[in-house]
């Protein structure tokens, strides 16, 4: 039986966040934050991510089914196919998106940043692949990686 989990997703100051960024000489300004809400043994992951104003996440491919809802701000999304941008758009508060595996994209916080709830389903444990500018896989994020991050997050919250 699963443990009950309750969070106020908009009370971001009460959550433990991991900050992801790159050095100033990186090709674009990477600055986003993650908080894992839950992971279960079947591959369901719930996580919050927030972007600083104008900050990007890493260029990546979701290798699992992914659902998202924008809770605050705007999320600017550019989708790629065969290394070329094919669509771009702005997701605003309340916007819901459900994407199949292999969605390649970049996300950027709008002028006020963004707060987004993600629900991922990865029965094989494979979540996302960080890509280089040519689309080569730099690293793969798995549910095991997130379980380790969740343990660190819980230790940080308890301290």
C-alpha cells in the first residue's frame, strides 16, 4: 500500500529544490529547479520544475510518456525533429500537455519564470536523455537516479 502524500504545489518556499545550472560560458543560460513529489515501483513519477525568468533547461528528449500542467508563469517550448526546430509555443497557466515518448525539445521560463507539474510514466525506468546540440545522448535520467535524488531531498528537508 502506498503512503499518502500531500503538498501545496504553490507553496514553493516550503519545498526542497535541486538547482540545475551551467557555467556562464554555456551556449544558453541554464537555470531551473526540481522537486520530486513521488516515485512508485511501477514507474510513475510526479515532479515539480520551475524555471527562473528567461532560464532554460537542458536540451533533452523524453523517452517516456509525459504529462504537464503549467501552474504559474509561462513555459516557452521549442520542439525539434531531426535536429531542426519545428514548432515553438508558449504554455500559460492551466495549459495541459500530454506527449508520447521521444519528444525532443527545449523549455525556457517566461518573463516571470514558470512552475510546472510533470507526471511521467516510465515502466522501464528510462525518463529523459540530455542531448548535445547535435542530438547525441550525453546522459540518461532514470527512475533510480530520481530515487537517489528523492532520498537526498528528504534528508535536506529533515535537516
